[in-house]
C-alpha cells in the first residue's frame, strides 16, 4: 500500500485547494517554521478518523477549519481526501486505488466517504484495521512517538503488535459482541422481571 496523494481544502492553514502528490521512495516536506508542514500530518490523521482534538493540536474540532487571516475570510468547511494505491489489496476492497474523504462543516455536521460513497466513521475505521494505517496505528511516527512507545505500559505496547499481527479487527469485533451480549442479558433480566410481575 502506498500513499499517492492528499488533497486539502479549508483545513487549518490550507485556504486554497492544495494537492500534494507523493512518488516512490522518501518524500520530505520542507518549509519555514509555521508554514503548515505539521498541518499536513494533522490532515492525514484527521481524514483517518481522528476524533481527539488534542492530537490535532486544536481546542475544539471546529478549529481545524480555516479561520481566516487579515486578507481572507474564514471558510465554513474543511475537506481532506487521501488516495492510497491498493495494489496488493491490503485494504479489503478489490480496487487498485482507494480514496477516503472527510468533510466538516462549521455547524458541526461531518461526512465521511470511501471512494466517494458516503459511509459512517465506523466503516472508514474498519477499512484500516490491521493495516498499520489507522489514526493511532504505527504508520504515523510523530516527534516523541518512539519514546512514547518504548516507555508505554506492556499492555499499550502490545496493541502495536496486535495491529501488526492483524488481529485488531477480531479484537474489536469481539468487544462489540461482548457489549451486545451484555445488553441482551440486561434486556432478558428486564423481561423476566416484567414476566414475574404479570404472573
Ligand atoms: P514548525 O516547523 O514550526 O513546526 P509547521 O510548518 O509544522 O511549523 P504548522 O504547525 O503546520 O507549521 O502550521 C502552523 C500554522 O497554521 C500557523 O501559522 C497557524 O496560524 C496556522 N493555522 C492553524 N490552524 C489554523 C486555522 N484553523 N486557520 C488558519 N490557519 C491555521
């Protein structure tokens, strides 16, 4: 799997639609302090479903929308599209290229798309389970992340190995099944109590 391009519009300092294309090998983003290099990394995390504003260096989610400058009016929508080459079908879709898009309006409405089809955040996240690409997976190594990984508790370090061993998906499904089971048991208890009252 290979990150082909990212298109950013209205996200943080990107008031104009900007397309960054990556080619084989190592790519580097260069620029003076404050020009928006880290905003590109934030945009990648955001489009992969990041919900933690702290991790996006924002106080509230609305802060990721371009908030204007002296010369330009603020925008009302932020949109990021990530296009990945999927040649080994690592993403479970039989398509050579997969694009994911996230859009946020200032009124709080948000939209997610996979190949331009609207999806729920859950579906977008599921697409990346066990690929190492998810919002908190190991494909994004920010400053301090290696130290953090080394000093993490063993249980937290284990999550990284689970992602690499492709078992995250099953773990998440197992947790969902357990939650459903608990809800069903609770419903059963309520039904039994109603039945005993009726008898
Ligand atoms: P450094 O090299 O110092 O780490 P950088 O190139 O990584 O800098 P970023 O942190 O990506 O820079 O960008 C910071 C810039 O983004 C600041 O000028 C800030 O004003 C601008 N910025 C952040 N959020 C918004 C927003 N919502 N609207 C407009 N500009 C924003």
